[in-house]
């Protein structure tokens, strides 16, 4: 998935053989997700789909099917704010696997891409995936990491572990407790290029949920004094320009938390109200008020998680 991962397990000490077995099992789960949904791997299922013409179709793996179903659910729920078909736009703006450089594209180039953006122009029939235009390209980066986290958590649970934390690139799922209390996670203040954990905005206590954070402060570039974020609005074809700098979502699973966090970064100021309408989901929002000034907001149920 092109990022780091960390797994913490609390319980009886494992001998070397058991530790190696668990480590190899985790690697196997992640390699499977990579082979399905990593757009940087030309042999992955998603890469083969992206190269496929519209008069073809392909059989995809059960996990890939589940991610497509989750993606469609959040696409509908967010009225298209979350849309995995933004791949061509991500490349165009210099953030995707097909990108050659960071450069602001012309309006004509953006409009050309918008002609084949929209989750409705792919079709899933059972485990057969097809598309209506050769140029359609999926980018599941905003949900696959969260799904990978859930997959590793599911593997650990199947092996009898009850108390664990799984993190992939900042997306997290927690189960059980450590030293008699819930797992504690820090929420970074959205300071440009700051190392994770160096400047925390808040600390939350979590068990049995998925947590995902999305923001504009890690992956972006500047051009003539303007910030261009990696989050692309599927409707305008351009990086978002509002002042929502970071959102942290707590949901029953990490895949949905991941996708919902991305949708929030598109929706901006509308996000808190939208999250209030989603059952079993809470959000913590940090808005940029000035160069080094921030405003925090949260949904009505988020405060119970804050330490």
C-alpha cells in the first residue's frame, strides 16, 4: 500500500515461533490486499481493470467486491463527495501513480477528465466488474488502507487475540484494552510537514472501533502562493479550497471511517452536520482560521472519546 504499518498486541508473551507465525500471517493479509487494490502495482487487479477497455469485463476477488460495495455505499451517502473514479483527476493534478509532475492543469484538461468521472459509470454484477468508457480509472486509496486495517484485525481475531491495535498509514482499528483501559490515540494538529505525534490537538480513548484521519497538510504542493491539496472534488475536478484542514472519523469499521473522512474533506464546512446524520459515526474537525490558528469542532457524540 506504499506506507508503513504497526501492530500492537497485548496479552500473554509469545515465543519466537508464535511471533513469527503471526508476523507472516499479517504480511500475507496485506500482500493479498496489495495484489488486489494497489494502483502502483501494474499486476494488481485494480491496475488490470484500469487498463481494461470498455468492451471487456473482469472477475475480481471477494475482498475487492466488498470494497466496491462499501465505496458505492459512501458514494451514495455523501451525494458523490466520495468517488473512487477520480483516478484520472488525481493523476492530472500530480498526485496519482500515473502522475509525472506537480503542475496546475488547464481548465480544458480538467473538463475532459470530468466527462468520465462518476461511480455510476462502472458496474459490479456479482463478482464481475466492468466500465462504460476505456478512460475510466479507479483509485481506491481512500478506502483500501482502511479495509487493510480491518482485514488484519479480522486475522488477529481469528487467531484468538482480543486486545490489539492495527495501524496502516495513520488509519487504525482497536480491540479490547491494554493495561485495563482502552487504547489511546493522538490526533495531530494539522501543521504542514510536521512529524506524526509531535503536536497533538487531542487524545482519544478507543476500543472496538475504526478511526481514520484525512487532511490537507501531508500531501500537497504550492504554486504561486496557493495550496493544492491531494483531495480532489469529483464535481469540480479541482483540489478542495475550503478551510477544513483535518477530520478524524470514528466508525464501526476502518474502511468506512476512511471513506467517510475523505468525503468530509470534500464537503468542508458541511461535514459536521452530515456526520451527525450517520448512525454510529462521530467526527472531530479542525478548521484553519489563519496561518497558525485553528478552530475545532466535533459531533455531539465525539466528546465521550476525548481523554
